[in-house]
């Protein structure tokens, strides 16, 4: 059983200094996501050569088996890259929406002061 006092002691040790400003390149993230999507498409377009040797040759069978393994790995990698590119695009959109909402909330809480 965990003692609550131990948890409090642990969390106080984990406290860090003041928060630092987060800088996000909202124009660069979609560009990165686009490059990743293009790379995934290129990986998906790659086809393994077929029938390079006689099927009775053990080396040809081994090469064909390796091509099957490589094709599976390539498809898996392309899928992961594509998924990450989608997530980066979604994260960028969410960040922009959050920033706009935060700015609107700040505007309602603290209206701009008119200075002369």
C-alpha cells in the first residue's frame, strides 16, 4: 500500500523551476507533415522485383523470401510515417485553435487599456 505522505514527498522533489516559453513553428509543422506523407507514399510505391531466378534455385527462393520480408517492413514503416504525419497535422491544428481560444479568453478577461 502506498503512503500518501510518500507521494507528497515524491511530488515536491519533482517540481521544476518556472515554466519556459513554448515556441511552435505553426508554418513549419504542416511542411514537415507533408514531407513525411510524401516519404510514406514513396515507400508504398516501391515494389520488390519478382522472378529474378529459377524457383528451383535455393538462392532465388531466399532472395524472394527476403523481398517479402522487406516489403512487409516497408509497408509497416510507411504506415507509421503516415500516421505520424497525420498526428503532427492534427496537433498543429489543435495548437492553433487553442491559441486562438486563449487569446479570445484573455481579451474578455483583461480588455486592452487605451494609452495616450
